C-alpha cells in the first residue's frame, strides 16, 4: 500500500501544483552534501558542468545554520502560513559564453524536525521570486521524504543569463524547528556554441594556473574582460588591448573558482581558473 506521504504527493500532482514524476534527459547538477555537517555557510556542487557555472548553495538571511550531517540545514523558519521572503535555501547558476541552459526539473530529498516546517514552495529569479513554481505541504513527522520532483516550465528551456532558485520553508511549529535538504539535483542540459562560432573566437591566454598573487591575461584581439566569482558575481571589469598582456593583482581575492570572459566584437572567449 502507498504511504501517506506518497498519497499526499500524488494528490498534489492531480492538483497541478508543478510537481512531476516525468523522466528528464540528463542530470546537470548534483549537491550530495557528502561529509557536510549541515552548518557550513555555503556548500558547493559535486562538480561543475561544462559550459556553466554553479554557485554554492546558501541560506536566506532569515534563517540560521543548524547541524545535520550530509545535508544543508537551517533553523528559524517562519511560523506564518505563507513564505517569508528571507527564509529559504538558494541555488544559482549561469551559462558561460555563447552557451544556453535548458533546465527540465529540480529534485530533492528533505526532512523536518518534530517542530519544523509544514510546507515548502519553490520560486525563481525569472519573475523576481513572486510566484510559486511548485508548493507542497510537509507531513507532521520526521521521516526523510525522497525524490520530490518539480517540472520546470517552458521559460527555462533556453536561458542565456543567470537564474536563481529559492526553496522556501514555512509554517514551522516552533522557531527552533529545523529543516534540511539532501541530494539536490537539477536536470537539463547546456547547449554550447557551434564549432564554427567557437573557432572564430581568438585564443585567450590566462596564466599562471592556478593563480597566485598575480594573473596575466593576453588576447590577440581587444575586448572587455569580466571576471566572475563562484557565486556568479562580477568582481572585475577591465579593457584588454590586443597583444598587450594585462597583469592583474589578485592577492586579496578569496581562494576559489573564477570565470574570466572576454567580450569581443562578434564573439566571446572564456577561461576558468582557480585562485590559491
């Protein structure tokens, strides 16, 4: 016999609240949170997909970290019967130069404490986090519910810019209650530029790799350089002159992954690098 959780989720499917069990073509991003304590400020994906940059998962400013192994966990969820705009887990990604994202579905496992949330909702930055892509009640138990599946609409079929998803928890029974996520997966694909278009982009040289206190950028053609950190934030914009190496002082930049994009007149070149 189906469990009460399974029956509740089947009812949500019939109500058309955005939950889906349809198969998707490829698993694009995985957050397994292996060996995490749950209390880290941010947690990175298991790997970066080719052609895209995925930021670490974070929490909204309205909730606080809480201990829970192999998960991202938080406490302080709103007691209200509707989402608080500051109480969420966040996942952000963006395509790299000349690439587009096709996002099919978001899947995750979750668990509440005995006084944790009683409902969740998923929203995105495409509409300023104003409408639910999906929403569901959470049963009043401490079981781990596996493989929630949210089918993403056509608006996510060809994204040329960054997108952020926020998973809101609400209706907590007490402010001290916790809610955690396990095994978050995003399904879809990255469409890369055609081979002819990639070949048209001049070769970009970035060295040394990994970067130490200094980084040199050289290009046979002039353009505008933008450097993004792992959160997708632009940390530097500067012109690059043709065949004139530009030496950057990066000694004060935090260690981690960065993406350098050079925008030319008719093409873009991209280089990832790590800062020690």
